C-alpha cells in the first residue's frame, strides 16, 4: 500500500531546470536563517552536517564525474527554535592546488590529468573528501573512499588536516566513507581496501576515546571497489559485487579509475560476514547485482538479515553519473531488498520496495538490531533524480511517500528521535531540498509518523546547496 502525499510548493513545469543543482557554490556563508515557515520543534536541538561535491569544475572546465568535485560541508545548527547555516570547503590538497592554479592538476575518480598517459601513470586519485561526514569522539571527519579522513573543527568547520588516528592509519591504508556506529558500545566500525598482489579488506574499530584498533584482514577474490558496510552484534557485514577493477590499466594511466572498472555478471555477488571478535569469515554467494548502500543489518536467530538498495547491474548508473549535468538519472533502477543469509550460507533475497529509491536510513539507535521502518529518497518517473521521501514499514509492507513536486531534488533523509527514549519512528526527518524554480535550497523538517502532513518547519536558505551525498546529526549544538 502506498499513500500519496501532498506536494510541497510544486512549481509549473516550464520553470524547472533542476540540473542547476550541480552549479558550483562559490561562496562560503555564515548566517542565521531568517525565513522559516512553520515552527522548529522545541525538542529538536543539535547540528546536522552534510557533505558533497560543491565545486564541480576548475578553470571553466567541468570535472568528468560527479564523484570528482571538491567537498563542501554544510552545517545546520538547530537551537532555540532557530537555524544557523554555515558552509566551508574542505581544504584538501586537491582543493588548494587546483584553486590556486585555476586549472586541473590532479587525477580523480573519473578525471584524468591533462597530458595523456605518461602524466597519469602511477598517480593516485586526489582525495577530495566529498562523500560523507561523521562526528565521533569529538572528531568531525570528512570522508572519502580511497584515503584518509580530513579533520575539521566541529564549530567553525575550519580544516585541521588529514587525519591518521595518531599514526594508527598507516601510509597506504584507506578509511572508507561509511563507518557504522554501534549504539550498544559507542564504538565506530569501518574498513578500507588495500591493493597489492592480493586485494585486502582491512577492518577497523574506533573505541569511544577515538583510538583506532585493527581487526581482521580479509583477502578479496579480485581488485574491486566497495562503498559501505553494515553491523550486527557478531559480524561486520560486506557485500562484494562483481565490480572488477582492471588495476594495470589504471596504474599505467590508460584509464581513469571508473574507466578501469567492469561489471562481470558471470561472477557472483558475495556476502562476507567478518566476526567482530576474530575467527574465520563466512562467505556466501548469490546472483550478481550492484549496490552502493546498506540500511541496517541484524541477526534473526541464526540468520543474518541485511537491507540494501539493489541495482540490476552497474553500467546504467555508471553512465548516469558520468553525464550528471544533463542526465535524466534514469540509471537509478533500484529496489530496496532484504537479504537473508542462513547458517548454511544460503542467500535469500526479497524485494521489499520495488520503486526507484536510494540513500536508505533508519533510527540509528537500532543499528545492529531489528528495525521496523526505513526512510529513503525516492525517484518518480520523470527527469529528476529524487523528488520524494519514502517510509517503508517492514512489518506490514506498507509505504508512504511525501512528494515535493517537479523540479525539486531531495537529499538523504536523516531521522532524529523526539527524545532519547522515544519509540522507533517517533521523531523527525531532516532533509535538504533544492528548488529549481527558486535556485535555492531549504532544510525541511517532517513528522516521521505523519508524512501526509505539510512539513513542520521549512528553513529557506539564501542560495542553493549543490547535490550532497551523506550527512550526520549530533545533539551537540555547534558554536
């Protein structure tokens, strides 16, 4: 069952040009938002951080891939029924060098350096720190896929520098963009892929004090990329798709990183369960598919259950992200799927929500435990990526949708509980929504239990925020 919901400020179709969300935001801002519709709830207090590529060109030349843009963090400080907005670019080596030169200098995920093969051979992509952001043990970290985090001041968001966890993250070790927080222990778990004669998956645990501990190293069957991980009480959970990286082509400069990737549908997708306290990893195999994001995982008796957004293959979304400035984003052919791994390592897949969706979220207090509700950005038929927020009830199978309308682009919804002891789904969904008609963005607060209602509050910014990927919320109020 799907409940259709009233649109939020739908504009005439002729006024739409949503691709402008990819325009570079040249300025850094710091101001109290003075245009708020509705009322920020008294109990909604804290800071929402968002990360994503906001400088998508250099020297008038657009980057080759959506993943190549320089990171910009947005900070929404919510207190006393008001909102303060601040944004800062992460002063990575990539950002500083290319800004000062005003021309492309470094290799990226899809970007090659000017000058041909010899100028690219044996050069690693620049760390643009543009995928995600986490706040843990007083550290605000901007995260990327293939390198170290960049640390920022959680108040001013001034860049402090590349962060190696007091030397524990050695040279050549990566710290991925999707760490998973365990609410039962307060620890943060993550991984990184290390390439060499054998491609290895390195796993990490960051304790409550912020110290990094090395866990297992797992040999992977081929050089690959992996974006996310999930957590249960006993396992770190990985899904390794048959995304084969032709490492020699990349190292020799013949292709960019994304150009050296091939989806091999003849290989299986692997589910790897890595025991958190040591022991031999379990490996189960299933039909080939591609994914970026988990929602959550948990143990159901002896079974391991994980929810993820599943693509039938990689090629469509690959082409979409390459042509992001004018693409209809029709490469998003996804389903929310529940994957169950039995004690005999049989894999069962059930499609829970069969319309296009991405950026799945849940109540983080239930990470590694069974959850009932999933929140996602949804894509309707038409020329825009995500225009709605969707809630799926895993118990009943029902779904609800809040449509924002044509020309509106919705970011990842983050759930914030009403109180620390509130029931699941008793809280708010925060999302940054772009309006093509106004060419500006707004922070939208929805009642998670009543998506059919108008937003509780809408804080209108004075400008647009380029399309972001991921964010985090902390009850700490930034100064």
